[in-house]
C-alpha cells in the first residue's frame, strides 16, 4: 500500500460495529479493504457486482494496473481478482479484500497448505493468520534442510523469493522437554511445581534441570524458569524428576 493511504488498524478477526452511527445506507454494499499487514478499513460500494478495478479505485489508488487485489474467503484463502473480473457482494455479508502494489504474486506453503500472496515478503503474524492458529500460543517457522528451522517473529518478514516454494510450519510457541518428551506449554515462564505437574510426579520429589552439556541443577521450590520459543530442535534444556524419595 502507498504512504498516502492511511488505513485504520483493525485485525481481520475484529468485531463489527452495530450502533446506529456504524450502520451504512441500505444502498451501500460494505466491504473491508486491507494491506499486506492485515490492516483493514471499511468501504461502501454502490455497485453490488464491482470489478477488481472498481474496488482498487474506491480504495483511493490510481495507476490501477500497478496493483493486485485478492479476495479473502471465509477459510482465509486468497484468490486473485483480475482488474476486469467481477465479484458479487449481494447476500454474502461483509466481504474482505487485500490490495498489494505489485505486478506479480508469490506462493508459499504453510502447514502443508499452499497459499498465494501479493508481496515478495510476508509477516510472521500474517503466516499465523493464514494457518488459522492462535497467534499468542503458536509460533511459525521457516523450514530449512541443513540447519534448524527459523522462527519468524510476528513483526518480522520472511521472503518468498528464494528458489522453489518456501515452506512454513506452525507449532506451539513453547514446549517443555521433560524426561525426553516435548510437552506443549502456553506461557513464557514455568515454575518448579508446574514442571512436576506437567511431568506427572509429585513436586515434593523435586525437579532437576539438565542443560545441553548434561550438567544437572536441582531447582528450588517456587523457582520460575523463563522459556525460549521453539525448543523442539537442536540442543535442549530438559527437566527430570528429582531423586528425593
């Protein structure tokens, strides 16, 4: 999107106003138009069957041929709408579209599903949205062959330009290695007692931390451990039950 187009921040999952002030005239067909960061604003169109060109122009853009527009389905799939192709807005609720300043689209794969995108880079939080996962509990990784998969932060961009089709996967953002098993965890911290509970033993037995060099340390009762995202690969910080019987 261009700098002269300011779009109010509204995640695609956001709610819709229902007050009298928020309601549009009956003759207007309301849509949501957003950019590559999933920042959306509402537009009202008088034509119930607009072309891609009409929507781009209604969004305030000129030199329409320099833009791509994608229609967003209910299951978050993106389908390019050609400039002279029409879409029917009647009876389907508020439709959503994403506009890119680009002359081509790129493709990627997220959790085994192929997606099309109108920019050469894609934000981490957008990849989570495309996958349909909880952004607070799940992370997204770029899959790599000869090195550990790369964690993509929400505000970080991943390139879709390298040779071939880039593959991404989502997983629980935090996993706790307990006695050789990776167990999901939804918080950035975990206590001694929570580790024991997750591992299935009484906290009175204690918890031993084992680092990547196999050095052991007994955790104090009530100790809080800060977790690193994505400990499902490479060397791990693991835990096991104590020796107190």
